[in-house]
C-alpha cells in the first residue's frame, strides 16, 4: 500500500448529467486545482500515481467521471474504493431533481446521454440506477436544483478554497493613451489631470518607478485624494465581483505616454489594494519602456 501524501488532495467529481459538473470543474480550476474531465475510471489509479510522483507541483487534483464513460463507468466504484486507503480522497456527487434536469436538457437542446430512443426522464432514471452506489458512498452531495451557475460556483469556492486562496485576482496595468486602451481592461482611470514629469528636464528620461518621479507625481495637488478615493470606490466593486464569481479583473491606469504618471499611480494603488482581504494584486507597466 502506498503511503498517504498528507498535503496532496484528490477529489472525484461525479453525479447526474446536467447537475453542473462543468461549472464545478471551472470553479475548481479557478481555485488552482488540476482538473481532468471525462476521465475513464480505469485511469484514476494512473492519475493518482502520477500526482504522487510529481508531489508538490500537483497538490490538488480533481477528476470528473460520469456515464459518458459508457461501459467503463461500471468500474468506477471499485476504483474509488481502491484509492481511499492510498490518498487523501473525497468524492463530490452533484444531484438535482428530475424536473430541474429535464429543464436543463431542454434549454440546451441536447439529449440525455442514456435516453437512447426514449425520453430524457428515461435517461435520468437509468443514470440514477447506475449512480446509486457511488452516491451512497460519496463524501459530499450537493443538490443543484435551485442553484444557478454563479451560486453553484460560489458553493464550490466556499467548500474547496484553501485558507490562502484569493477570491479575486486583480491586475493593475499602467498604459499610455497615445498607444491605445488595453484590450483587456475592465475599468480605466485617467491620471492626465496631474502635472506631467515629461516637461521637467531632470525627470523626462526617468519613469514612474524612480523615487524622484514618484514623489513629484504623488505630491501633486489632488493626487493623494484621487488614489485614496479611487481605492475606496473599488472596494464595493471587488466585493460584487466575488459575489458574482468574477475571479479576475484588470484595472488600467492611463496617462499620455504610460511612462511617468500612470506608472507611479498604479504602484501606489497596488500597494493599497494589496491590503484588501481576499484580493491578490499584480502589476504590469505596458508602455513604461517606450520612448
């Protein structure tokens, strides 16, 4: 028997077709899990062996298995039981009421994978029979009947986030308006109202990372108020993003050339936002090196 790797987690996601496996897989990926979709049960053992070999580089692995595996799915319960003694394993079962499942299949205009020549209800009944044993031995069961995709993703984030997982990852990007807006910006702030160091001979060749430029920009009239007020205005936005499961956002800070003011302001704003709970901040200076 292989020793249990205490820091390595293995999650098997299964359940009824239409109950939200894809949504769960996406939410787990956003949390940093390595997710394998539509894995034949026979591949569970090789996957766990691989995860054990690479160790810390794959600390959290999720495998999504379901009746799309056809005849191979009958081996799922045996494979799961064989893994329970060799790894930190949990099984998540997604379920929903028949009416909710039928409604979802009708909305996407796709047949149930087991309905064959029958109706979606026939397929659902057949799937429930196949799933009964796994459902009975699952560690976590989530009924998604009354959950939309955002609510389901929130449930997964609450259950499977590590303590140090950020709920929202923000990129602060400085740029120059004369080179165009960043295509991926969710919000844009304009700091061209501040005096431009470009016109100061001793600062022109420097950029916003230089302390002399930073002091000039941040010390200008209105700069501190702008930074503090904008940071406060972003707090309810970030809270709303997390409620709606928007996990990534880019805030663009622009000046004329993207070299002085926007760089300095982006650095100051980043330092403030990094202190918000559940928010991880990275910074990017798109046009700092341009002439």
